């Protein structure tokens, strides 16, 4: 067992990634990430803010989330990719445009070594807003 020196939680894997304290907002979430990843997080945040001006930002499921009556879309940082979570219907609707990306039901993995597909993210976010905003 490995015990985090910051928060005291115990994990089976040494140096297990976790949040010692849950971020209260997207600024805190981004600040808690590796400095190499922060520009990419700020980039996707800017894309989502421009695509979803009526949505509010919050943390849901420990991820940055855009919300309007309900969760619309989430994103999160991982070691090798940025995860975008528009839901299962969206990954089906945009399957052809997502060819070449690692996609599973409701999840799009955007590797850090590729440019963000800004226009595609914008289209997916707008579609999600039309479907889910309450």
C-alpha cells in the first residue's frame, strides 16, 4: 500500500494519481494539473466556452463540466490524452469525423501530441447543447 504524503489516503499502486482535495471550479482543476498539460486544458476550455456561451462551468464527476439544466459535456486530463465526454449518442453521430481518434461509447481521447480538432469539438459541443440543454 502507498500512502499519499499530502492527504494520507492509501492506494494499492505507488504514486497513484488522485485529487487530494477535490477542485471546486475549473480554474482549480487546471491549476492542479501538470504544467505541460495546462495550455491544452485552457485551449479546450476556450473552445467550449465559445461554443456554449449560455452554459455554466462547474465540476461534476470530478471533471470540468458545462451545464445548462443538466450536464452537457465534460473534459478531463490524463497522462497521455485529454478526455472529452459528450455522451454515447454524440460519438455515434460524429463517428465518421472522429475516425482516427480513440473513441469508445461517450468518450473521445485526444492525444497531447496532436493538435486539438477545434472545429470538430465546437460542432460536438453545439450538438450536445441542442440535445441536452434544459
